[in-house]
C-alpha cells in the first residue's frame, strides 16, 4: 500500500487539496469547545455603588451587567450567582458527550469509512449549531453541548485517519501537523469573531454555514484506500481510487494495481484480483473493541497508549485552566492560547520524521513535569503582591505555564501519530477512539483539580507534574515506530 500511494503521487495536488478541505473541517470541529471561554464567559458585574464587583460581592444584592462584557450565554441568560452552575454544567455535558462519542464514532469510522464518518459528523454539527444559534433557553444548549461533544470524535478520528492513510510516509507527519494546527486556528478565530460581532448566536450561525459549505467539498474526496481494501474488502474499488488519484496528480502513463503477495518456496508471486477478494472474504467481516484485548501485542499497546492519552489531556487542560488566570483580557487570552497551539503542531509535524517516538514522548513527559513544577515554585516565591513586587515571579509563572502548554500540545499530536503507526488499519480507528475516550476522561477530571486542592491540600500543578512524569513511563511498553510503514492487518 505504501508503494502504491507513493507511486500515485503520495504528496501531489490531490493530497494538497485533501489537506486544505480537511483543515477546514478541523477548524469547524474546534469552534464549540474552543469557543466555550467566550460562549460561557461570566459577565462583569456593577454593584449599586456604580463600581465593578465580583459575584461573591454582588450576589444577594442589587447589581447590573456591564455592557462591555462578552455577550455570551451567561450575559444573555443571567447565568450568575445562583444560576452560575448552569455554565459549569454545559461544559461538563460537553465532555460527557466526547467520552461517549469517541468509541461510537471511531466504530462508525471503522464500519462505514473515514470519509463517510466525516460527512455524518459535519451534517450533524451543522444541524446542532443551527439549533444552538436559535436556542430559546440553556436547556436546549445542554443537548447542543452533548451532541457537539459526541460528534467531535467523528472529526478527530475519521478526518485525521482519512488524511494520514492517503499520504506517503515522508510527508505524513507534516500534513498531520498542519491539520492539528487548524484546530488551534479555531481558538484564534473565536477571539476575532467575538471581538467584532460580540454576539454568541451570530458566531454559532457562521460556523453552521461553514459546515454546510464543507459537506460537498468533503464529498469530492476519495475514501481511504486502506479502509476500502481491509474493511470493505473491495480490491477493484481501491485500485480505481488509486488510478483516479494518480490522474489528478498528473500521472497518466501507467496503471496502478494493488495485489496481495503470496510466497511459494522462495519466490513471491502476485495473486489475481479475484483471488485477493476471495482471501479477504474469508477473514472476519468486522472487528470489535474486544478484539484489541484478544492479542498480547494489541492489548499491551492500547493500555499503554490509553494511559499516555489520559495523562496528556489531564495535564493539558489543567494547564489551560491555570494559564487563563494570568492573561487578563479574554480576547488576548484566546489569541495567545491559539497561537501557542499552532506553533507546536507545525513544528512537531516538521521535525517528527527525525524524532524517535519513544524518546520524544519520554522527553515531552519529563519537560511537561519540569515546567509545571517550575511554575509551582515560582508561585511559592516570597514577595509582596499587595505592592506589586511579584512581577518577576508572576511573569515567570505565566511563561512556564505557556511553555508547559506548548509541550503537552506537541505531545498530544505526537501520540496521535504514534497510535496510527502502532495499530494496523483493521484496528486503527478503534484504538484511536478508545484512547480518545481516556483522553476526554482526563480532560473532564482536570476541572476537579482545584477541588482536590481544597480537600487534600495538594496544588494542581504538583498533580500535573506527577501525572506527566509517571504517565510518560508507559511509553517504555511500546515499540519504536520511527520510519515505519503503516500496517494493514
């Protein structure tokens, strides 16, 4: 398969077209979760004395909302004081949707195909964003949040694998880095849209329109030839896709065909197309999540990857919550966080061809632990904050938190590529979906780190540092895959 994709122009005009379209899909996929900071931004309150005041001061007394606040759901529906819990509940419901949607959508990508899964996710997203844009109450947003979280896994698994499985080995990492970067572009675009529109309904409807426009573009793409052969068991269709891809890439002087190679004695012989299909039909028609645990090799790998993914998301979102308190302006916050994720995605994709997966994951885990621990030590630095004498300590803390976020964002992308190389096409989407589920559980639990601090007295940054260090050791159970061709069976 690697040879066939390369000879069909594995990084030609067709792959560039596919990258451009799927980057748009990833951008839309991030619009809801990366925009929650704006959708649910608490309004600034003005107390009866005409001065700005906190919710703790305003609750139980008369107050008004500052019109300069972000006009999100909290502003429109007055989600403050006794109704403040609604904002938290919307965010929690979203993560519950991702936890349940990751295995479901990864199974769909394995059953109906990567392309079809992406189309279904886009269509659902369009409908749910329209419903959100016209929602009359927070109760409707509960459903919007759950379905948005559920379908996001369709983008994350189907879209990522559709690109990865159709690009040759040399350029696969760079294309993946550019794709992940557009998830972060969504963070920046949210900041820009809210700054100029200042109305959450308008922003949501814009993303709904973009979703509609992307559906016919995705339909112009071919299905992953790996999935067509391995899961759909249709060798003629796979060969047609390869030939059409080659023609789009300007290769017209020869015909590309994929066959199984059988060994008789010492001489390998190509089988006929009919023999290929007969062999494929003898294999199991469908695989399930339990099959990942039926063999020692896949069982060890999926457990280790799940631990790595869980720890990465727990640490990443924990750092995001900590970092947001150091950047005062919400628009600057969105822009800085977005750019902070774009850079590591592109840089990691560019250098990953030369970076061993095991060593890279270990180094990322150790660096994440060091930067989080360093930020904690800066917080402890003795200084007088009442007189503004903590500028150096606070600046150092923010810098280390930003660097830590950079490390965890790079690590997440590296792990996603690592998983695609560890598992064959037959199980790849299931393994990625299962690991994504563990990652979202980590993201959900990250919001409880402050609660743990109140009960156990352990600072969240210490939990993040420990989780990053211990979790990264799981990579020692995995084989090295640098330069390895993707497996199919």
